[in-house]
C-alpha cells in the first residue's frame, strides 16, 4: 500500500501537467486561429457630392428675422436647442431628459445589452464548478455476484470540475462579437431616442408659442369685427347701410370665433404632449408662457457634408451595428457545422465519515477530452446558416434604406429652409403693406375722408396678415430644428 500511493500521486501530477499543457496549447491555437464566417467591414460612405438635386443649396439664406449662413467650421453642440436662446425651451428639454419614460427604457436596454455581452465573454474562460454531497446508502453485494449481507453506510463526497470548450472555429468569438455589436445597437438606439425627444420638445415648444401668438392675434381680430358689426348695425338701423352688410360681418365674426376653440385645442394638445414627454400628468405639468418673439433664429448652421452623415446620425449607426450583428451570426451558424472539442478534469474525495473525507485513500480524479461532430440533423444546421445569410442580406438592405431616408431628410430640410425664407419674405411684405394701409387709413379718418368702419377693415386685414406671418415664422424655426435632427444632433461630438 505504501508503495502504490506515491506512484498514484506521481501519475496524477504527470497527468495534471499534461492536461495543463494541452489546455494551454489548445487555448493558444484557438486565440490565434481564424474565425469562420465573414469579417465585418463598415459600409463605405455614399459617393455623392451634395444632398439636393440640381443647384446646390445656398450658402446664405436671407429673410425676415435674420439670415442663416452655412459654415463648414460651425459645430452643433450636444445641447443644440440652446442656440434658440429661450430659457423656457431649455427648461422644458431638461425636464424631459430627467423624467421621460422612453429614455429610461432605452437606458435600461443598454445596461441589459452590456451585461449580456459580459456574460457571453465568460465562454473564453474555463468553467469551474465545485460540489459537496452527503448521503446514507444501503448496498447489496448481490449486485456484483457476492452472496454477502447488505451493508448500510454514510457517504460524503467533495469534488471539483474544470472544463473548457475549445473555440477551434471561432464560433464563440463570433457570438461575443455579435453581443458586442448588439450593445452598439442599444447604445445608438439610446442616442436616437435622445435626439428624437429633444427634437419633439423643441418643436412642441415652438408650436405652443405660435398657437399662443395666433390666439392673441385672433382675439384682437374678433374684437375688431365685433366693433365693426356694432357700427354697421347702427348704420343699418339709421338707414345708411343695407342690413345684408350686418349679416355678412356677423358670418365673418362667427367664423373667427369658431377658429378660436380649434387653436385653443391645439395649444392644449401641445401642452399635454410636453407633459407626457416630461413624464408628468397633464394636470401637474407647467411651463412659463413663451412667444415666437422670445425665440431666436440660429444664424450659423453647420454645413452638411454627405460623406460625414453616415458617421453622425444615430439611426444610421444603429443600422450599421445591426448589420454587424447579422454578420457575426453567420459566423456562429457556420461554426456550428464543424466538430467541437472539450477538455475536462475532475477531482475529489469521498469517505464514509466527514473526519476522514480528505484522506488520500478516498481521492478520485479523471482527465479527459471529447469531440462532438454533427452528422445528421435533418438539415437544421445547414438551413440555420442559410437563414443567417438571408438575415445578413436583409440587414444590408435595411441599412441602405435608412441611409437613403437620411439623405432625403437632409435634402428636404435644406430646400425647406430656402422656401421658408422666400415665404417669410413675402408674408413680411404683406404684413408691412397691411400695416402701412392701416396707418394711411387712420390719417384719412382724422382728415374726415373715410369712416371708422374702413379703419376696422384695414385693422382686420393687418391682423390676418400677422397670423399668416406668425405661421411662416414658426415653420422656419421648426425646419431649422428639423435640419439639426437630420444631421444627427451634436455635430462635432463623439457618438
């Protein structure tokens, strides 16, 4: 007995050394070998020189309330909404970023993806487990052909197991590569949510300001028409004016009064939207009043460069990351077609009492390796790979569509800013003409050449021109927001 134990220990040490060397060699081979499946390559930027069709966009867009100039060196800060110079807008955006439920969900999805990636990376390390067992057993020697009475005994076991699956074909590396790309998908989805939220808040605040100003102008117009109705009715009663003129003015007054609730409803809906975005109930949300005159028009706009857009917009980067996931999945499906090799080692102690559990006489160990090769799975593995290839093609098409949509959005906003400037200039001229006509009408009234009703008509036309001007001004501000969103927000910042 004394001569066999050292021999067992020696054999155990030799086997353990051989296993460690084999494992180290296998790991080294696994890390240096090539992974099957396609290596992901970032899609190239589209080879286009400009966004718009025909004549390139203007370098300077001049219009009422200031000109806008495209500057190649102008950068869009992360908090781009501050360029509108409105404290109320800044506060509304801050409230939304702190309380929005969708943004919280996107952040949770990112944390989930990061944890899944770290969990998947554990496959690169040996899997180590330990076990302890205690049982009371009755053993009958008749099971091995011995005519002896059965025995009852206690059995205590303490064991440890180490196993490692060699990544010979790179399937595990592709799996972790896909998990890492999935984390990028979640990260860019969070950035896209961030950009969408801030854009919606700024647009809603501009719309709220426009509705407020339109309501004020409409109420002034209603007051003017009411006065006009009163005067015309007096004239009709005196026989100097036909009563049909009173009816015409009353119809116009009713039309104006009917438009007021619709504007009020739009303002209420905008405020409720802002409350929802901020994560509050409509009854609890409040923001200071703001007018379009309180919102500045950004003068310097970042020049849009087609080759840089694909590296700026979160939705394009998200689609690129999804394409990376699909590419890695092809490698995983391909590796599943090949054999896998697993090394394992188990060691432990067993005895009939806890006090004698760690004695050498109860020592057990084993070293081994196993190869598993797919032979016949009814075509499942083969068609899983074909499905992964089809998913890769689909992701590639989705990426291309998102890029096309992004370029179209930039082109739309660039042309919209030019058209907004032209429309605003025309409305400014109409407003100026209406203002001048009202001034001359008042001069003539003081001279006694026109009656007061004509002044009211001119004043009404002025307010109508003012409402149209406010609508075009709001559209120009919102299209500027749309440009910032189309360019990806945070121009010049790291995504």
